[in-house]
């Protein structure tokens, strides 16, 4: 077959599908055109199931000449916004042309300086009708002037995209698309300098949202108001927004950050000028760096407890240090809006364009990290130090943010004893000789020592002054910046002997110059008696003393038998030769081997020593191994799998596997915000599939709080949730917000019959449920220092052999460790002798010993 060129209409569809990817993108693109036209009111109507969208504004309108055959409206690479400017969105001239290729496009406009209404209709890049002027039924009704753009049957010529519309008829998919549209419109309004009234309406779901601008020009008030209208912030957060601004060279950042953390990252917005930078997939580098700075601080930390008195703290017995440590709550993410301005890069559009600007992106990241660090430090959130880019970067912020270097002082400060004696001598800058002209003169030289005696101060200062005066002075740099000598080329002269008649004066002078180190070394500070007793009797629980090694014979110089890996002997006899297989474990331990395990003993009341047969041993031979098992990890694994196996039960009437639930004697009632109440109501059936049954009643009045009433729970987590209700509501909130942020719906147990194991049913289980199951198994398992008999150890190993994952504990750590392969002899301490004269040498070795 010959290679042929694609038809032009196919080429146009391929190019257009790159620019137009979704119905939300179409609505935002038309909103950008309305903002560029100076609109103050914009109405957006959208229908996801049919691929329809209508945007009407009160902008300046389109001139009538553009609707004629000679006009450029709807034509590829035709725009009224060239040359591009930083104050407008459009610049390529391909948006409307791409829309005309993928949909039925209708445009009606009334220019503010003209009388007539004009319209045009395009389908598959072909003009179907032109109206000069428009008939009455097509004219604008809502506004006196402006433009109305109507999109019908978007991607109608692509069967794959048409089939995808069927999924948008379900409520979860509609809610997801609606949430994306609201955030994208909000991001554009935050970045736009003036206030615009925008109305968004979903005709199929009968949902409507209005963004009303504020009269104040304050960025903080504008941000908090828009976020509240989008239900992304609470009314109680209005007074918690803090304005910030920073700049470094041509790069500047201005915006605001809220001191109250939230449970979602949806309230985070960044714009590059008027172009929003969206974080749809949670991988944008700007958002990641900001969130990393906040996560490395105490922002969102609860249960810190460093300011509490010991008598006010509850009893903490039975809790580990990890559980008592300060932790991040669900509300751990910051709310912010940051506007980045880079005047020299007007053509950069979003974060995708920044990736090609290496130095600019590095400068922006440094400035964002430094700004967030300063915000956290000012509000006492204990941020961790941030690492900035090297100073060689053109726009690096490290120079601006580093402390200014102070000029070197021209006077030496004397010691405290010299100041009290009044013998401090000022030294001019010329007294330093060649070192004063060194390029390292700004470095501070610090000497650590002790105070000298008072009697030797005057002579010491005179000696130091004499040494400086005798130093010849040569300039370092001559005229024209020529280097006359090397820095530090002239060595410092040796100090002359200070004449004195008493040895005490010499000692005092040397102490003043070099510090009285001898006195501090010869007179150590004595410890108190009670402290010494504590140190002598204290045993370090972390770094215990190493036990003395077992005495052994140094056989490095003894002859070894060829082909053997180890031998021991005395007086030059290599008589006892151990099996080479005992030094390594070349085979595998299987779950079947646990059923044939032989318990030897409990070791140190912590481990269980057993002998296991190895898998893949040589044919006809049995190769056992010694294995040490962690008694806590083994019992923890057994209890965890028992809890998971009893989590579901098969209903004989319906032949379905359902979670085991028990009604609560007293229902747990939680008050939640409006948006969380709506999310929990949407996921109610999904949580019920995991055994968490709750109700979300709607109050009669909008002023009343929204409540979630939990009525039934699985028995395995019910007691923990009843004692600590915070864990239950945190579980629910974490799962719903994770599904919103990551775009992953909450999973339900797969439909399976009772023949399948519990492993397949727990696929997609909420993390909070798994954590509580792990915690219960850990707390109720056998602990270290629990004495076990041989029969109890055998029962424990038998239970472990029936587990699905016997080789790891509930937290994923190994539950056993192989020690040694006993070899084919299958005897403890088995060893091999040479075939010739083995018995004779053995007897002789015993006699010699």
C-alpha cells in the first residue's frame, strides 16, 4: 500500500484536538475572551452530557466587519490581540478556529459603538450562515452590548469522545467536572486585576454558582471573598489571611496566605501574571515546593504539648514514643494565592512554559521558598531551613536573602579582664601589615581561651603592638588593578621573647595570648556524688554494652584442607572441619515448612528458635535450618489475619459477602462544614459497604449546623472508635478529601462469593480502617518479656503456618530471620572429618587438649 497524505479535514481535527481537550477548557477559553474584551458580567451555561456550552458577556463586542467574508472571525491564526501583551490572554488566534472544527459554533455580537447585531454559524470549519444584521431571535437580550458564543455537540465527530459523554450522566462524574470548572474559573478571577461578576450554571444538574466582586481593591479581601463563594474557605477564616510580598531582581511575588490550615489542597492558587497555574494532577513543581516548606514546619501540628504542665497531662502509660509525638492533623494544608510577576517573560504561559526557562524557574522557586519560610517563621510555626540555589544563578535570591556582610572593624576588642584593668590599646588598620590587604579581610578570626591574669595585661599589649609595628607593609594591588604580590605571601614573623624577670609574668603573658589551657586541663570539674551514682547505675536502653566475645583460637596461620571453607585445630593440626553449608543459607523457607517446624526453645523471652526443613534441597537429602522468630511479630500477624477474616460474612439468603456490623448503643454525632456534609452524603453507600453506617440529615434551617450521625460500626473497630471518636471522623474526612484531591473515587469491596479469601475483599479498603486493625493486632499481641512454654510456642507456630503472609508482621517488617543452614547431616553442630585418619586425629587432638 502506498503512503498518502491525510485529508485536510482530518488534519484540522488532529490539530484542533490538541488545543481543545475538554468542555471545561472551552468554557474557560471563552471566559478569557470575555475578560480581554473588558466585560464586567459573564454568564456561563454548560451541559456535560450533550457537550453544550454558552458564554455571554457585556464586553465591547465584535465589529460588524469581522462577520463578513473578508473578516477574520473564526479563521485560523487570526486575532485582534497581536502583538501580545501581558494584560491579555489571547495571542495565537487558533481557539475559535479549533472550536469551529470540533463543534457547531454560533457567535452573536453587538459592538458598543454600532447599532446592528451580527451573527455567524460554523460547523466542521465550514460557514453555514452569516447574518448582517441578525434576526430578532438571535439578538442579545441580557446586555445592551457584548458577545454570545454558543457551542453545541463538542467532539460530536469523534465517536470515542461521544461515548465518553455517557459517563458524565452519573452524579460523581458530574460533581468532579463541576468542581474542576469552579476552580478554573476561580483561578482566572483571582489573577484578573479587576472585579468581574461571573455566573456559572449547570443546566442538567440544576446547579448554579455566582462570583460577586467586592468593592474593595484589597487583594486579601478579594481572595477570601472569592474562596468563600466557591465554598473553598470558611467564613471564620476571613480575619486569618495575611498579605505577603517579596521581590528579587525582576522576579516578584505578591499574594496572601491563611494561617488556618485546611484538609484539602484545592484552596491553593498560583498565577503567572494573569495566567493561572493549575495543579490538576498534584505534580506541579511550584505547588510541591511550597507544600514541602509548610510540611517541614509545625503548621497544622496538633497535640504538641510542649507548653503543658506535667500535672495537666493525661496518663501516658501504654503508649509508645511515636504515638506521643506531635503529629499533623487532617487540616495540614495551607490556603494561599500567590501572583508571580516576571516582566521579561511575557510570552511564558503557565508552568509548562517555565520549564524551558531554567534560571527563571530556579529564581521563582527560591523566592517562593524564602517567602513561605519567612511567613512561617514570623508566625512561629518553626519552619526548617530551606535550601536555595547557588549564587551563580542570574536571578538567585540567595544574595538578597543572605545577611549583609559587615565591614571589618578597625579596632580590636580586648578581653574582659583587660577592659576591667583599663589597658586596652586601640590598633589602627595599618598595623595589620600585609594581611590587612588580603581579600579575606572580611573573615572573622575567633580564638577560644580563658581570661588572663590582670598583672600581665600591659606587657602583653606592648609585645603585641611591637610585633605589628615591626611587620613591613607592602601594597597588595597597584594601579589599574594589577596584583603586586600573592596574598599571605609574606609569613608572619615569629614573636620575640618577652623580657621579664619573673616566671609568673611570662606565664601570664602566654595565657593572655594562647589561653590558659593547662589550668583547665589539670583541674577537671568534679561531679556531684548523686550524679556519679546515677551514671554508674544507669543502663542505656538504646546502646547497650557489647557483651564480651567468646574466646576462640586464632587459626589464621593454620593449614586448611583444600576445598573446605572452615577448620579449627591446635598445634598445627587442622582436624575438625565443619560443613561448608552451615555458613550460608542457599535454600528458601516456605510456608509449608512452618507446619513441620520443631520448636527448640524461647530465647531471651523475645524470640522463638525453631528448626525448619528447607525447600529445594538436594534430592534424597534433608537440609534443615535454624530460624529465629519474633514472638510479638508472629502473634501480631496471626491476630491481624483473624480480624480481617472475620470482617466479612456471607449472607446465605442473598449469597453476598457483607461486612459484619453492630449497632451502637449511643450514636456518634459529629458537626461538619457544609461542603464536607455534601461529600459524606455522596460517599455514604461506599462507607456502608465497609461497615460504617451513618446518616446525613439536612437541617430545616440553613443556619443550623450540619451533622453526621454514625449508627453502626464493624466490631473490630467499634470499641476504639467509641473511646476515641476523633479517629472515626478523621477516617471519614480523610477518605472523602483524598478522593477529591487525587480524583480517585472511594473503593467498595469487590463483588465476590464466599469462596474467595479475605485478601481480595480488602482491595481498596480505607486506610483508617487498616490502621485501626493493625493497631488492635499490635496492642493485643504477645509482647517482649512474656514467658512462653514450648507448647505455647508450638501453637503459635501452628497458627502462623495458616496465615497468608506469615513472613511479615502487621506493619510490614520481617517476622523471622534465618540463622544457619545445618547442612545435609540434619544434626545440631554437625561437622565433617577427613576420610583418612579422621578418628586418629580426633583422638590425638583430645589427648593434646
